[in-house]
C-alpha cells in the first residue's frame, strides 16, 4: 500500500524534530547537572560537567564530516537512519557510564549520531529550495525545532526530582527510535544525477569548492564566532542562574521562556526575510546584536558582574533573539552557492561551526568567576568578530540582496516541498 505524500507541514515537522534530537541531547539534561555532580562525586560548584556539553558538540562536529559525503553518495534517507542508530547507541552508553570519563566518551558517540539529522536537514532544504525561499523554510524548521529547548528543561527537572538523571538518557534512546519510524515517510530529495562518488579525491575536491567560496567560507566563520559564545551560554546557564543569581529552582522556567522567545523570533524571521531579504535582515540584526551586547557589558561592569536578575534577563533575551535570527539566515547565505554539493557543504559548515565553536565556548567557560562578566564580554567580543568577518566577506557593502537578478539561473530548478 502506497503511503500518502508528505504535506508541507509534516515535511517541516519531520525535519525539525529530527534536527531537534541534537537539542534534546543537550537541553533535557541541563537541569540535572546538580544530581549528576553528586552522583559522579564532583563538588557542587564544579564546572567539569561542562565537558559533557563540549564532548557532545565535538562529536556533533566530527560526525558531520562523515555524514555529509555519505548523504551526497547514498542519499539523504539512508544517512539519516544511520545517524539515528548511532545516536541511540551513544545515549545508551552514556546511560550506563559509571565515571565522568566514560560519560564523556558516550557523549562524544551520542553527538556523532546527532550530526546526521543536522546535516541531512540542511541538505534536504537546499535540495528543495533556494534564495529567500530557503531562508523562510529554515526559519519554519528552526521555529518548530525550538519546541524542544522550550519543554526539555522543565521535563528534565520534573523527571530528576523523582528518579535518576540516567532516565533522561533512556528517553533520548526512545526518541531516536520513534523518529526512525516517523522519518520513513520522508522522501528522498537527492536526484540520481547529483550523487557524488564516495572517493577521497572527489570528496576533498568538493570540500575545496566549499572552503574556497568566499560567501560560504566567510559566513561559516561568522556562524562559528556566534556559536562559540552560544555554546558557552548553554554550558554555563545552569550554574549562572543557580549560583550567581541563587535561583536554581527557576532555571527550567527561565531557560524555556528564553527558548520560546527565540522560537517566536524565528517565526517572525520569515516575515522579515519576505519583506527585507535575508542579507538586509541579518546585517541589521547583527548591528543591533553588537549594540545590545555592549549594553550588557556596561550593566555587568557597573554591578560587579551581579546585576539584578530582572535587569539581566531582558538584555540576555534580546541577545539570544539575535542568535535566533542570525543563525538560520547566515546558514542560508552560506549554503546558497552550494546546490551541487549540498551534503558536503552542510557537513563542512556544521563541523567548523561546532568544533571550533565548542572550543571557543569551553575557553569562555573556564573564565567563569561566579559573575556574568566573562559571558558578557564574550557576547560583545564574538559579536564584534562576527561583524568584522561579515564586513570583510561583503567588502564593506552590507544589506545587498541575497541573489541578484542575473544570478537566478542556478543549476537545477527550485522545487517546493
């Protein structure tokens, strides 16, 4: 019996929730850090547990270098299912880990599996859309994706209040199995004539095309700078709200509320892109991001790094809304020239963004001094670095359209989901 074709809503939902497995592997466990420290014999104020975030992100980065070429050779669907399997194995290994060292190893494997849906989602979107349509599709996917960061911390806190934190990891295994069945409805979007032989020379040549394209390489570096400070926020948010502000019980609500605000911003991004274009939207947001980050530094310095929570939260939310608008748009701009090698392009962009970003975020984490000063300076510093990179890539000419009228004859027709 033939299955009915996916409509646009279900198509978006499958991609978004596949990609959301990566977020589930991070956000569900954040409220459990206290219980994990106690179980693993770490001091209550230890930052060592940030390593479970870093190891996961490094696995996420390394996996993308593998799944991208596989997706370009064997297709999007087989690569996606392979990733779900590795994800489930890594989550199970993490569940059974008796020491921090073994937990870090399991988290790396877990992240390696989570790389597949991330790469495949970007590749499928590039297969189906181009230009501003691609930016709108990515915004819809990211808006659905954000449901997980909104709900996961509250769910994680509720579960760890009545049982072991290891149950959270079992939930992730079950989620991967569930997504494997649902994603069977996803159509194969890679045309046979666009499949790339899995030969090391060909893969390296395709990667060379990606890294030597000024627009793709430049916006990949810009994404990396932004992701560096964002990973630091993810890794340190629990201890900042719990230790710096003395509100550990409010962490799930605060984290989820900010994530919900980011989701609304991503939905609003579709309207902004339709009216202003991808470049105009992202460049304007980037300038505002730097200005708000400078305001956060002033607030942090003037209060000795411990401002009132009511003053800190609106500024933090505004900065993270900037991330919500910049990341899908910068991904669109980076992927736009890469129709012929979407899988490999997605893997290179994601691997650089995550591996280098995770390393930069870890450097910021180590500077934590019980205040918001290190994070505040990181938001401003990485924001300025991003602005410099974009100015260099665009040769100082911001706000140009994503695609000029003469360049719309890109290889292959645009196909709507």
